[in-house]
C-alpha cells in the first residue's frame, strides 16, 4: 500500500500535477482534488488548509509526508489530477 502511494505521488510530481507547500497551494489556486497534510504540521497550517478546502477538497492527514514525497520538510501537498487523487484516496481507504 505504502509503495503504491509513493508511486502515485511520484507520478503527480513528475507530471506537474502536485503543488508542494502550503504557501504554494494557497498562491496557485488550482482545482485541487486532494490535499495531504503531515500530522507533524503546525496547527496554523492545518487550520489554513481546512479553511481552504471548505469541504470541497478531500484532506488526508499522513504520518510522514516528507518520506512519502521524498522531500525534506514537506508538510502539505496538493494533487490536481483527479485520477491520481482518486487512486491515492482509495489506497488510504484500503489501509484503514
């Protein structure tokens, strides 16, 4: 399961369908289908992302997002490609 999520996130990054970091997510204002937030992120980041999503965007809290994205200090990533977002969501639902 974890390897598939890493692969999907890698595809999203390589294809330009991933926006990394809260500031970039807020600045680029794309049509996000999924936002992943690291559990170790600050309360401010979590609040901002939930306010930004407003129930329209799926938010998922992840234990170690930096490890999944292979980027040090990554606390938030937005996925704009609907099929990749759906695949990632299904992987998280299957793990619960």
